[in-house]
């Protein structure tokens, strides 16, 4: 099996197979590849003879020849273990032939020995995650599910807080290129539970996304997790919104004051809860704001006929297991389970070191360069 570089004209339909496929992911999209190029990576759009597509990202070491590569959330898990592993092996060889010293992958595949054993045979080993979580919580949306039955299956506290938020007059502003392209009036959007972004906000979403980032930064400080820089967030989110692959939802009170916000990825057969933040000082007044956000996203997933609402992960860093009572992430686990989500074990990140000495030297050089730049 061989992989050949995709030609530029083929990128017009790239996302149809890499993102919109039932198992697709936004981190295999053209928008993601171009964004990573803007921050120093090189995007390799690779296509197999049967049309299967893989985005691989590489970054050269500082001061030394060679590079490291990352197949971000790929290859997408659209095949059984054996052919999927063979594709990864072919991509790894293609990269190695071009000077890459180490290749990492973290396709969102359910844990299965047939795949992990094959990875081990190919020289891959488990590593700590490159994304915040290894596992995730999924809310299954069976075909024919209606909003009333899905809402009725939520925990009673979650249902009550959502109803309270609606009674308080909280509204959810929706920045969504696909919804805008579909037409519809403001009155129709309001009946659907949303306030549409204004034409000015759609043309330039910077103000909305900056508001989101401010809440994310405050949340990151409180919960002590790492958040990328503002410019990178705005660059990626703007590109992804314009590609129709990210939805931004923002809760506002009746006076238009921002209460909470979240981004959601539209890919494959699911909608994914990506990043969220709120204003801690308003929680006492509006305790159901974030739950209302998630419910509105679930409504979008249902209306688009998606089979899964992916609520993201909460596994314990390092241990990569379910959080236990008393641990920091336990409350978030309870929050997501209150919507009826189930825990899904995933394979997680693996890497293959092609040239160990080059890899070790490259890591040392890159760390030293980073330290000197501070």
C-alpha cells in the first residue's frame, strides 16, 4: 500500500472524505492543515489509490536536520484494524523517506487488541496524550430520536436547570456558517431556540470569538489546564467557522450580557463539545447557563441527523482512567453523565521512533531553543 501527496486541485474535495465521512475529524481538514502551517508546521495531504486521505503534520528540529510528525486524530477510523494499521505504516514510511525521525498518531479508535497489537508489531508504542483527553463520553442519538425523549432522559437536576435558564430569558446566539447558508429568518431562529449571529458578526467573528477566549482563559486559570494563545485560537476558530466545521454558541441574558460560550466541532456522524467557558461571577444568578449551551448543541445534532453527541473527555492525566469521587475532574464527569453520556475507551496516542539518535538530539535542540527564546 502506498501513499502519494495530494495535488492542490484535489484539496477542493478533501474534506468530503477526511471530515464529512462518518468517522471523519476536523483535525484532518484542510482548514486545520493550513492553520498549523501558519504556526510553523508543514501540512502533508496524502491520498491512497482508493481515495482514502490522511493529513500528516511535520515540524523540523531547531538547528538540526530531521523532523517530528503528527497524524492528528488520524488516520480516521473508517476501516477494520488491519487495513487501518497498514495505512498508518505506509504514511509513516512516506514521512520517514523524507527525513522525519518520529511519527505520532492518535486516531479516535475504540480500544481493541487487534489494532494495538498491530501497532506494536509496526514499532509503535503508547505515549502520553497530545490532546487533553484519551477517552470520551458519548450521548447516543438513535435514529428517529426526538428532542422530547432525549431531554426526558437527562438527570432531573439538569432538566430543571435548563428550564430555569429558559425561564430567566437566557438566549443562545449561534455563529454557524452552515446554518446561515441555509437561510431562515431571525424569527424562525428564535422559535428554534437560537438567536442568529448578525451579518456583521458572520463577516468578522473576531468580537464573538474574543469573548469566548476571554471566558476560556478564565476557566483555564481556575481549573489549571493549559490553553493556547489568543491569536492561535482566533486564527483556527475563524477558519473552522468559515469552513462550516465549528459552531460557536454563546449564552446571553435578556440585556445582551454574555454569560457563557462554547465551541463545537461538526464532523463525521457527530457533534463534538470542544471548548467551553463561563463567567464565574454570574454562576449564582444563572446556574443552568452551560447546561443550556449543551442542550442547544444536542438539538443541533438531532436536527442534523447525527448519531452521536460527543461530550469530550474527562480522564485523569497520566493515569488516563475515569476520575473518582474527590478528584478534580469528577464533577465534570457527573455533569456529562447527567445528559446520559456513556464512557468510551479509546486507543490513545502512539508513536514510532524511526531514528532514535536523531529524535533524541532533535528534542534536546528544540527544548534548548525554546528555553533561550524565553
